[in-house]
């Protein structure tokens, strides 16, 4: 089946094209609305690149140019011949609890729940509408970052605010990175040779979250109402005492919007040491820079706390998964985190852990009570898989 996966942002669209589950092309429409906008399509089989520097007016124009590049590359004769298009949607709110084929009702609902993801959902909608215009007969599928976490029990997803804030305002923990946690936890089942697993999945990228997976289902996760909660991230603070917000508002005279931006864009490891890329942080730790050491230690310690909490929550844990840019590539983060957990019977094989291989693998010793796995995430593949499944069901 020919499946296109779109991840539409406000000024960019990332895409991957799958033909019978094999990636044939990937690329980006970037800086939409700017003079310097660009469309790049890469033939993933031979690395040949096709580019256009047209000033892309809007999402619709972007997709037209992409269609031309698809034709020029000979990879796809027209978007109209696709069997389906999968759209990554950040937020499904309380109502869109499962991935689904998109119809008018779903479109309206994605629009309605935009209040929960004001930066993302409107851009996703623009992507979907553009696709409908370009290829009206191709089925579109919505794949929600929040859907995998819909199996969390109520006592895990509720906040202890007055109940009406859940009832009337839909304030609850939703969780994110669901597509990634779903993908890597199902891969872990294969890797560990089990039909169903209990795992703790740590997706560590610029955004980072941990998920407790019981029998293949999410039962808790560290991100909450928004992706701000939980782990310390590149530029997000994660958990902190909520009373700090009114305090700094008064002490510094900052508005709610300014504090929101401060917590999302200027905090995290960046707020502590001035760098949000772990490669920079690690090289500075090596040089003995204390702020980098502090940021690194804080990041790992928060992760250890969450893994510890989920070890307590799960009725037994088969494995811990590291994924995302940091989880897959930083041997040092994995080592520091697992060292702290060694009293629980987690034993990393330092040799396996330091090997630079990009395939999924177990990096704990044979004696380790809980296996430690590195599983490269592939959210687009998972979106394409779900899209295929729902299109086939009809
Ligand atoms: P996103 O959350 O934007 O999808 P990724 O999952 O691609 O991000 O993760 C990006 C981050 O991964 C980088 O900012 C960097 O901190 C980290 N990273 C990438 N490669 C390495 C590496 N070799 N060593 C340590 N960290 C790395």
C-alpha cells in the first residue's frame, strides 16, 4: 500500500512516504509563508535529493510543490494514487480517544480540542484540509499522540483539583509521545521474546517522557495536561511546585504568558547550563564545567525517580527501554541512570552499552533481573502502520 505520513506544523510539513511498509521518500516543506521557504524530497533508496526554492505561500501551495517533486522523482505519479494519508495529531482531547479515519465530525473535533494544543492542532488541521483538496478520494487517518495513554486508570490521570475542572474543563493528564511509546513497547515484546510485556519506556529527545506499560497498555506516563509535566527536558522544566508560578509572577512582575514561555522555552537543562543539546552538555561535563554537570545530574536523577515510581506501579517489569535522540545515542545517560538502579537488580553491560549500533538491542547483562533495551523509535512507521490498518478496515 502507498501511504504518506504528514506531520504538519505551523510553518513546516515533515513527510515520509511508504510503499508496502518500505520508506521510499522523506523530506520537509519548510519556512512556509517566508521568502526563503524550501521543499526537499529525498529518495531514501539512493539518497538522491529533489529541491525547490519557490516562495511557498501556504500549506496548500507546499503540497502542490511536493506533488511536483514526487512526479519528477518518479517515486509517486500523483498524490491522488495514494492508498491513505496518516496525519500526526498532537492532541485528541477527551473525545478523540482512538486513532481514526477522518470525516467531518473528526475534523470539527480536532478543531474543538485545539484549545489544549493551540500551537499544534490548528496546523494539523491545515495539513489535513490541504490533503483533502489535493486528493479528495484518498482516505485520511488521524493518529493522536494522546491515544496510547487512554488506557490509564482514572486515579492516574486525574489531578487533585476540584472535580469540576475535570468535568467542565477537561483538565486531566493526557500524556504525549504515545505513538513512540506504543511502537517501542511492541518492539520490546519481540526483542524480549514475549507476546505481551510490562516495560518502562523512556523517550528522551528534546521533549522527554516516561511511560509505564502493562501488558502492552499505557498505565501511567510522565507528561500530563501538556507536554510540560514530568522529566526535565531540553528547555522545559518538567515537575515543579506549582506555587512557584504565582510567586515569580509577583516577585518579577511577569505575566502568565511570560511564565508559560519561561517554563517551556528557557528552562530545563538549557535553563541550568545554557545548552539543550546533550552532545554539548556531555562535552562540557568532560571539560569539568560544573553547570553542565549539574544539568546532566538533574536530568538523570529525575529520570531515575520516574523509573523507580513505575517499577513500583507495575506488577513486575520485564524491561526498561531507552529511545529518542538522547535515549538511543547517549551511552553516558543510560550508564548513569542504570548505575543508580543497580540495587534493584538492573545490570548494564558496559561494553554493549557503549557500542554505536543503530538497531534495537538488549544492553543489560544476562544476569540482569530487568532487561535494558535500546530501541530506535520510528513514529512515522507507526503512523503508516496504523493508517494502513484503518484504511483496510474501511
Ligand atoms: P525531538 O524530540 O526533537 O524529536 P530527538 O529525539 O531527535 O528530538 O532528540 C534530539 C536530541 O538528542 C538532541 O538535542 C541531543 O540532545 C540528543 N542527541 C542526539 N545525538 C546524540 C548523541 N550522539 N549523544 C548525546 N545526545 C544526543
